[in-house]
C-alpha cells in the first residue's frame, strides 16, 4: 500500500480502528470538496479496493465509490454535459462481470471526461459489486459452517452417508401402519426491531450492534380458530414407493419427486420451500446437484429398497407476509424433522438441545440461500423456546469468518428464563398486545439493500438513528424484564416513529399511519403503542393496549382494519383482507413426537387433498400402504377428538361443487373472472372484438410480436445533433419566460396527467392504481402521485395568476378508483377546475406466445442474477413457458380478476379520448382562451407548467414539443434519435439493436407541450367539429391506423389462497404517444430539460436514491400543499 | 505390559457362520477364516484366545479351528444383546490382564513383514495403554464404523491421542466433533476391528450396559468413556483389513490374500482370462442398481 493511499481521508476512515474516525459519514468527507478533488479520491479508493485483502474494507470502499458517483459527483456537474455509456460495459454489467464493467466505464471516463451518464453507470456497477462481494461472503460462511461442509463434497448417491432411523420403518414386520414423525414449531416475533440489525451483512460487520429480542409464539386467527397452537406442523413418514413425495396442505400442492434433478428445480411447482429443506437437511445434499441419479437409487441407500419418504407441511393457513418469519421457521421445522429422522439430531422426540438448535438454524440459513430467498439471522427464532436475546458475535480464531469479518455468521441465543422475565411479565405482554396482519404482502428486499448501504456509508442521520435504536433496544429489554408493558409500548412506538423511519422512510405507509392515528383517537391513553414487526409495516404489526380494553380493542381492530383497507385498496397493494390474531408465548420452540399405530395419521387437509387422486386411481394400481390408508379413513371419520377426520370435508373434496371457493380470504373480488362479468366489462368499455381477433391472428402468425416491434435493421439510426434540440439546461431566455408567464395568466394552458396505467413495475403487477399510491411523506403526510401533480398546479397558478384546468385521464382499471379518491378527499383540496377523461377503449390480455417469451428472455439484454436466484429464474421460466403452452398461446387471458385481464391500449389513445369523450370540448367551452396543453406521465414528478418551456413552445409554433433529458443508466426504453435523417422518438421496443440505444444521449421524458388547434388540425378536426362524434371517431381511427402497434409483455399477479401470489407475463398491444413524432406532417420539436424535471419513478427501489439525491426536495419546492 | 490373551467376537446373529468360511492362505493352504484370525492373533505372542460365540455353534467352531484348538476357549453369549455384552462374556477369561481383541468377520493383511496384530500389540506395550487400530475412512463409509476423533502425537507417525469415539456417526456430527488434524478433508479415523484393551474397559462396558439410553451398546460407546479414564491411543498401522460380512466380502478378501502370496501369477493369469472371455454387451444388472446395493462397501 502506498503512502499516498494511506493519507487519503476516505481510506483513513475505512482503515481506522478508532470508532470516531471509522464512523465518519461520507457526507462529512465530501463536504467542500471540488469535483477534481472528489475524482482524485474516487481514483484512490478504486486502487485501494483492488489491493485490499480484507473483505469488509473492500466492501466499504465499494459503497463509498457507489455513493460518490451516485450522489456527490453528479451534484458537482451542475446538470451539464452528456456522455454516453459504452455498451460493452453495460453488457458486462448485465452478465454480472462487474469488475470488467467498472473497467470499461472508467476507461470511457478517462477518454470522455466525467459525465452524469457515466457516473450513473459507475454507481450501479460499484453498488452491484459491493452486494455481490457480501453475498459471496455469506455463501462462503454458510458452506463452511462445520456440519454443513460434507454436503457439498458428496457427489454420488452410492456414497450417501445418511441412513434413516429404524424406528421410522416398521413395514414388513406387521401389516400395521408406518409411524409418522411430527414436528411442531412456533413462529417468532421481533420485539425490539433493532433497525434491521439482523441483516447478515450488518451482523457480520458490526456484531455489537446486531441485537434483537425475539419471542416464539403460537397463533390462532381470531374468529376462525378456536384455540392458539404452534402454527407450523411438519410430518415425515416412510412410504412403500421409491419416490420422495412432497405435500403442502396449505397450498394444496403435492408432487412425487422421482429424480435428484427434480429436487433442485424449485420454481417448477409450489413446493420449492420443501425441496430446499430436503436439500439443506442433507437427505439430498447440495453436492448431488447435477449427478443425474434417480431418486429411487438415493432412497434405496438412505431408506431401503423400494422405500420412499413423504414430507408434509402445514402452517395452519397463516397468510404470507405476516412478518413472523413463517417460511424460515417452516424451513427450520422441516429440516429438524428430516435431521431427526436421519440421526443427525440425536433426539428423535421432544425439544432440541441448544447445539441441535444451532445446527438447525445454520441449515435453515443454508436452505434460504439454496432457495434463493433470504431471511435475517433471527428468523429461525421460532426453533428456540420462549423469549430470547439474539446477539451478533465477534468471530474467534476457530470460526471460518475469523480474519475475514468482525462478526460470525451465526449469532448467539440467550433464552430469558423465568428469573429474567417472570411469568407475570409474560402474561402482561399477552394481555396487552394485539397482533394483526394488515393484509399487505410486500417485497422487503429493496429495503434491506437500502439499510445495508446506509450503514456502510454511515449516513449522518441514519447512523445517529441506529445508535438511538441500539439504546432503545436496551430499554426494551429492561421494560420487558420489568413487565412494564406501557413503557414497552412507548419505546416501540418511539423506535418506529424515530430511528426506523429516519433510516427508511418507507418503513411506514399511509395505511399504518391511519391505523395508529385511529387507535389513538379511539382509545386515547389506553392505546399504549405501536409495534412494527420487521421488514416494513402494513403486513404483520402489533398494537399495544391497556389490558382493560384489549378485548374491545381486538374486536374494534378487526373491523377498523378492514374499513381502512377498503378505503385504500385501490392505492396500496393489499394481498388480502386484514386479520387479527390470538397469540400465546411458546415455551417449547420446536418439538417432535413419533405418532404410532392408530395415532399415525396426517392432518385432515392432507386427506382432503389426496383423497380425490386416490379415488381416481384403480384400486389395483394403488400401493398396499395407500390401500390400507383408504380403509382406515372411514374408521377415523367415526372417531371423535383430534385424531378423527371430518367426513363432510372429505366428501366435499371429492364431490363437484357449484363454484369452488376453497381457501380464499378475500371473498369474491379475488375469484377468477366469470365469463359473464368479463363480457359485460368488455362490452361497457369499448372493447373492439374484431380488432382483438385481428391482433390475435397477427400474433399467432408472427406478424405481431416482440421481434416484429423492432424497426428494420437497415434503417440508419443515429444520435441527434445539437441543432435538432433546444437545450434549456443552462437557463431559458427571459423573453420566453415572460411570454409563458403571460400565457399562464391568460388561462391559455391546461395540464393533462396520464393515469390510465396501473404501474406494473411499481407494484410488480399488483394491479392497484399507481396514481393514488401515497408513496412519500410531504408536509407531514403521505402523498400520492396525483396529489403531488395537483399541488404543483396550485403552486403555478398562485404564482402567475390565471386558471390552469387539470385533466386526469383514466382507464377502466383506474377510473372508479380515481373518481372515488378525488371525491372522498375533495380533490385533495384543489380548487381549480379538475376533469376526468375516462378511457374509451380496453383490450383483453392474451396468453403470450412462447416465441415472444423466448425472445424476451434470450434476445433482449437481461440482468443475470446471483447464482441461486438465476437458477430459480430459469426454473420459473420453463414453468411459465409450459403454462403458456398448456393454456394455449395467444388465447384470451381470463384466469384472474377482471382488472388483471383487461388492459389499457397504450397512452396514445388517451389524447384522442379527450376528443371522443368531450372533455376537450368542455375545457374549451369553459375556458375559450385555452390554447396549449402540457401532457405528462403520472410518474414524472418534476414536470410542472414552467413558463420558460411554455414560452419556448409558443415561440416555436410547433404542434408538439417533447421534453427529453440526458440519459442515465437506468433510463432504458428508447430515446431521441435521427432516423433516416429525421429527428424522432424511438421506443425501446422498436430499437433494432440494443447497442443503438446506448449511442443516444437523450431519453424521452414523455412530457409534451401541445398546441391544441394544430393537433386538431393534424387529426383533420377543429374546435367546432369536436362535437361531432362520428367525425371525431373517424379521424381518430384514421390517425391510429398510421401508427405502429406494439406487442408488449406485462407482468400480472394472480392472488390466491392466503396472500399467495403468482406472477405471469401476459401479452397486450399498445400504441404509444411518442410515435406521433414519426408523422412528417406533425411539427414535433424537442427540448432538453434538466434531469430533475424529467426523472421518473418506475420502481419503489428508486425511492431511496431519489430521496437522497435531492429529488424529493426538488418536487417539494414545486408544490403548494394543502 | 504384556499381552498374552485375546478375545475374538463371533456371536452376532447372521455373522456367526462367517469364521467357518474356507479360504486359501498366502502359502496356498486351505484354511477356515477362523484359523486365519487365530494365526493373526497368535503371531502377536498371544497364548490364550477366548472366542465369544452363540451357544449352538461350538461344535462347528471346534472343527474349524484346526491345529490351533489348544489355544482356544469358547465363551457363550446366550442372548444377542449386542457387541458390548459379547465382550463382557470374556470378563472372567481376561481377569485383570490386558487383551488383544479382534472381530470375527474381519481378515487382516499386513503391508510389512510384521503382522497387523503384532504391530498393534507392540505399540500398546510401548505406551502401556489401550490402543485401537484405525484407518483413514472416507465419510460415505461412516455408517459402517466406530469413528475416533483425536490429535496426532508428535514424533510418532500414525499414532493419535483419542479425544472422542462415536459409533456410526452422521457426517454432520463427524464434521463437528470428530475431525482429526492431518487427515484429508472428509476423512476420519475408523476402527480397524482390532484393539488392545486394558481392564479399565470392562468397567466402561458395564456402565454402558446399565445405561438405558443405549439400546444395544457397542464397543465404541464404552471406548468413548475410556477416553476420560486415562491414556487411550489410536494407531494407523501398516496393513489392510477385509470385512467378509459384506456382499462379495469373502471373494475380495480371498483375492487380496491370494494376490499377496505364492499364487499371485496363477491368479492374475486366471483373472486376465476371465476378463478376456467376458461376452460383449452390458452386464445384466445396470450400473445404478449395483452401486446402490446395500452392503457393498467400496
């Protein structure tokens, strides 16, 4: 290491032993540094991380670099300069060759000089390399835990070293029943929520800060279950067929695994978690992946010739997203069960010893890694009994982590016995706490990444918050030991409202805020506090009440939660109706029992699931064991008590019913579409059946499709020159600003907000109305996209005078929700004219062509995922292709709720809809001075009626002025290009080669200034003929025919069971607004605006960066809040 | 310390006829397995041998013992209560003397001029303590052996101070508790079926027999207790052992013995001829079936 490196303050911070120096924030280091100095520091950091051996120093340097390029370097460009990102670097990035990508970007930077585009690419590459390095370390640690290593060495089934315990296989001795090993396991709740300190990366770098209080609980759903019990039950038994049968009674899924390869195919069915457990338990060790053997030969070795195993899981219908770590504890339960059966845990029955629990926890971590999911290290807490402290541990000389990371992968568990937390204190906790599932099931992955990043760069506010959370943890433990639940409630609330939201503002949402507020106003001082259960709020949550009102509060909550959910369900992604739980502390953790003879039964729902299959099979084809099982069912039906079966449920399972409604919580709204209602919806909303059939025909024949979307390869597509655009990044002529301001004051301009889409990427296809999603807190409240746009309108009209009419365009999917929201919230306090332009046409989604799926997966650039996740993805893809084949390629997609089957037909139609629906005509009538419209996307938060830009548009005399912004790495999907010498917008779908897009400097922000009369003219209309419906329809049809039709694949969620969700890609067609620039008779111009103005929020994972880089402050400054 | 007594266990059900098998020794003489085991034992200077058998087997064993019958004493195990109990049948035979112990279903082949038993007894006499013969065993064979975890003793090649003993451990447990520094990864010290034991072991055997948590205690369970009673070593001696209880066990043991002796050339010629004459085509059983046969220990 050179001396120059050591004197760099950034590197000093990383190397420092002294906490005060080491915990300096990146912000403080960057303060007052010029761009040149920052670039020097960046170069020094890059050299440092290439030479440094210590993993965590390397990782911290990577995150410093990522933040430098993401936040601090671009801020010093003053928004100028446009560079282009080298495509080979981008390809490396997609292929996870991060090192090569960084080298390519740095090389371009040394040639072109620093630019916003390159900074965004470097930030992304360093970020990804940082997380990859951390993930590799966790993977390495998981593999090197003693007791796990052998599973990776085993390469052939003939060398399988495990044998099933003899107690489990009694067949052959008598014609009796095979015993069943039943494991029951608690779930865990996290009392302290120590600021996500249970993320592995944090625990391994900052073990002294990684501490949680974790309680094992039994559950019951209030109003459904008559008692509380351990929610997780797993069953294992030997069967007389050489297969591994996996059954999940909650998901209604069963499969017989016949090859070792199938066990590693996780996304093939709903049994991925069970498969991960079988692998992590060592029964099918991970080393066997790819060995090509049959399951029979493996089972012969482990169980015996002709024998197989059956593994059954049951979680008592606890809905997904409960934040109680149900899946990790289910994994733990399955693993414990299998390890007992194979003698890896010595006790066959009863609770586990501490060393066995640690072994199970280590295997559960392995299982999560294998299954491509990820939990925190406290999640297997349900395996331990009662209340325990789980704390990070410094790595010692005997640990594989020693010398690599400060902390160990596996934390320490200290069970708090009665002497620390008395029975009375436990009872007090149970008498005060109400556990609920709010109904939201969200992906917390992005949040965990944000937390890790904040920690590594020691964000000033976030680091202070983390220290406060650590202090609160100590107080929480004290309050719990004292049995002072009121104080506990006060602490958990303070934690939630203070440190947690400082670190991650998105830990809360409007639903949670509303519920807390409701509790306060309903119960006043008797509401002791709110308790966030982990990840993010909205799913599993706790409310703490005075025991005197707990019962009443529980009843009230079960109604109030549903009421508030109803009012927000079009805006927030709920997966089910909220439920209230009953709970009790579980003092066993996980425990097993060998059920013998007449007690050796499986749960009721197992028989309901399997019976129809058995009855369909001729008796002679059933194995003797199954025949025996069948003959015992009838006798068990006549028994009473826990081992008895409910004959009526079994009967229901085999007889056809009028409308199957098994296992759905959310009532009729989540049922697949009934034909009649879908027909009605299509009919009412202008569905064009003949056009639909034509598109289907073209899709099937290959005339339409992802490949056909693309422009011809021989077209010359190049970047525009400076004469093709008006660059406003350095300011706009004062004259133009005055002209625009006068036009605003004179009421010449209106705003059109496009809100017909459901924002597939925003909620991963949850189908809620993106416009109404209250995603960020401004002026003390969560505000939705729509509310923000109205606040900007108010700010502009207040500043310049005049009235700016605001139009929100909707589609069938969003119309009702937006109208209701505006009505209920009284237009969010907006007093100007507000119109809704309802969509006039809808399309019906179709099952995609396998050809298009393959094109999407193989021909378009795709981000390669981390090793295990990539395996999961590939397995899921083959399942999806099979689904498309079995449903019929190109057939109507009707197997979902109507909102998910019907689609808006592209934003181009939203402008003609203003003509057809009479909204434009009304606007003109009400405000005859109206001459211009500013049209923008719902997620372009920075777009406002800027007088300078309006002035430029007026002055140019153009029909349409499109705003474009300098491209960053994340701005994919087309751009401004010179096509055969003419400037126009090219959609990403139409790019003949992805490489071309990287040569285009400007990205289309979709914000468009429209000259109303000129646009009407282009359609062959004028202000008068707008009222003639026939003429308007004809004009729109003719114009539509001149524009290309794109086939796109959108992800839609199908919800089922208890908050379970499947995501399917479905095909739809679209016509896009940017394609108006292809028409030579429409005068289109292009204005370059600063990045802030055109920045779009497409995914929730962008929120953190948007908040940190000043994006939210910028939007705030444009608004006038009510 | 002098080792003048030996105990051979041969009472296990299904294995009681193994020592009666006939084989050809290195010199081309036909002998029973029992004779070979007894010869191995006598080569170490042992004078008296106790053979633990099922009560009905004595006549057959007498016939199979050949000329060595004078050194043998038959001890009966009336009920099949396991390995530890079988050894306890020799309690009064051994008295307060140390003894060499061999199992009746193993044949040994030394890699040096000194027999396996002699090597082990020499080591025990030198260190004056119990010593078990061990060999490096790959983890997939853990289900067949008692496994020893220990530390190698400096300046004594192949000698280990035993830390723990577990009968047929799972690889999970072995990795956590039985790793022996110096062995390749995934390899453990597995019992060789040959031990020199001091009288201290008898007390341990009684303890494990009285412990209800052990269903059918084995020698390993008792040896695990021996660790805390004084010095207990494991020795990786120069030689191989062959378990004739496995499928093809007798055949493989016979080949190993034959190929190391007088008739090596003759056997090789026959083997080559066998291979050359084998009909073309696939074996009757598929590869997968044969590899998964329980009992074939590769």
